[in-house]
């Protein structure tokens, strides 16, 4: 069961990194101004993906540290 949890944290890290990359690329290559509500949702997605990335990295490191 513990090995499965470690794999899930790695998947979370990869997923959050992908979302961050996609959102930052999408914002930086926009050719026209977006509505304020959409920009708020995009920045919220970036913030949550960053939080998930950091949390996943911490939990992945914690799992590796406890295994020795």
C-alpha cells in the first residue's frame, strides 16, 4: 500500500508540472486581452497547480526519506 502512495505523489508532481507549463505558455502567448474573470481563473489554476507541485515534491521527498 505504501508503494502505491509513493507512485501517486510522483504522478501528482508530473500532472501539476504539466498544468503549470501549459497555463504559463497559454498566458504568455495570448494575442488578445482576456476577460478579467477568465484571467482570474487562470491565475487561480496556476496557484493551485504550484501548490500541488510543491506539496507533491514534499510528500515524495518525505516518502523517500522514511524508506531510507
